[in-house]
C-alpha cells in the first residue's frame, strides 16, 4: 500500500520500538502521528518510564503524540487470563481497537503499530487483527515488517541513551523474563 501523503496513526508501545518505525513511515512519505495506549504494561512504574521516554523521543523527533493514560489493568487481566498462551491476541486487539477508534474519529488515513518492529511479536496475528479492525472501522491497516530495522533501532536507542525495557510489558512477559517460564 502506497502511503505517500497519508496521515497515519502509529500505535506506539515504547520509544525504542518507534525509532525505526517512524523513520521508515516518514521515508515512505507519510505524515506520522503517535498514539500511546498500553494498559498492559506492568508495573505502573514501568508504564511511567516508557511513557516518559516516549515523550522525550517525540520531542526530539518532532513527532506529534497523543497519550491515553488510562490504565485499565483489570480489563487487560480479565481478557488475557482465560487465553493462556494466546493472551497476546487479546492484548493486540485491545490496544489496536482503541487506536482504530481514534483514527476513525479523527479522520486519519491509515493505522499501523510499532508492535511490528519486534521480533518477539506475532506478526501474522497482528496483521489479521489489524485487517479485521480496518474492515470494522473503515480505516486501512498498513502492515510493514519493521523487524528489518531491528538492529538499527537498538543502536539508535543506545546512542540516544533511552530507557530500554527488558520485556514486552505485561506481567506475564515480566515473569517469563525474570522468573522463568
């Protein structure tokens, strides 16, 4: 999909994952605006660190940024717990649904997400959910495999001395990272 000249709403999970994504979308000629909505991030101190780092990056990269600070951890947990290993599907849908609602309301041309930067995320599932939400909300979903810029994003985030988290964000990934599987 050619995105030249389009206004794209980029769901952002964190600043390090946004570096390459923003750069590539701008290189393709899109007008990028960021949107932070991540009630999955746990604990709240981690949520706050990621948000502060993103705000700093948005400032230096001149990225318009809208932040939804609602922290509906209870809904996130209620939706993920019954799904076990497929909990990510609820998490993707929860965050992308809110992003598509905003994009439709504010008449953005397209939507995408920095989740597509991570080698650890389920790209096929994100793409499928994005396409379903696109059909529901009437806003095209832009799939890009931003993993090609994985190392570039890491190098740049280190150069900028960004806070770099060590797990996806949810309590489950924190447990897997620090407490074993």
